[in-house]
C-alpha cells in the first residue's frame, strides 16, 4: 500500500461500498482521457463512444472485486485496453461487418474519423488552420504505428501514469515499455520532421 493513498482508488473503494456519487466523480474525471484512448485505438467515433461507456460499465460491474493493488488509473486503462483488443479481434474475425459499419457512417453524413475529442482553445484563424493540419498529421502517424507502440504513446500522454504503470497496462516489462515509447516517438518525429520541412508526408 503506497504511503500516500491514491485519491482515485479511495473514490473507487467508496464505489465498492455503494457510493454512486463517487462513481460519478470518477467518470467525470476520466471520461475524456478514456474516450481519447479508445478513439485512437479504434478510429471510429461511434464505436469509441459505445466502448468508452462499456469501460465505465465494466468498472461499475467489477466494483465488488476491486482491490487497491495499483493506482486506479492503471486498472482503468487496463480495462480500456482489453476492451479495445477484444473489439479489434472482432473486426479481424468479421472484416465485412466493419466495412459495412464504416460505409453506414459515411451515408449518415457524419464526420467520421476526422472528429477530435480534445478540448481546443480558441486560436486566431491562421494558427487554427496550422494547428488543425498538424494535429491531423499526428493522428495519421499515430494510426500507422504498430498497436503496442501506439498504445504506449497514448498511455504516456496520461500524465498520471508512470512507465511502471504503463508496463502493467500493456502487460510487458519496464524495459520493453520504454523501448516501445522510444521507437514510437522516433517514428513520429521522423514523419513530422519531413512534413514540417517539406509539407510532404512520408510512407
């Protein structure tokens, strides 16, 4: 047990005792980070919304089995990662269904994978255009990374997660986690360097 108790784990222990207000507080704090992580894993906004809801549903269903053996955020993102992996495996088994679902999204006129979930500050029009274009290139580069590298980078963006906790979520060693993050960052830097210097995009 850590010397300084994890406040989110304390909230989860209250959830375990039936405190719904504590659960609402956790959802409010983590819904955006979970949505960002799930969306970048699935690249489909409708499925991301559904699966993010399922993450918190799974958290609530598992409340009676919860034990404070790690930080709450580690446990939460482990659930999110596992649900994403299950969905990606389902897509691999039934690729035709995934194609039909994507086609249906386009027919509705929804913006599809262009949607971003981060809150954006108000920028002057030229800056907003550059910011949006660069953000899109980053998203494209992230999508092209191998799954483990992408997940490691995304989890690294969650400021509360240490390398050790990311390793727990990914179920790999600390050295392997650091290697995944390093390789992913180097690939992103290389792609973005060429884009920023030339306006082109390497494949």
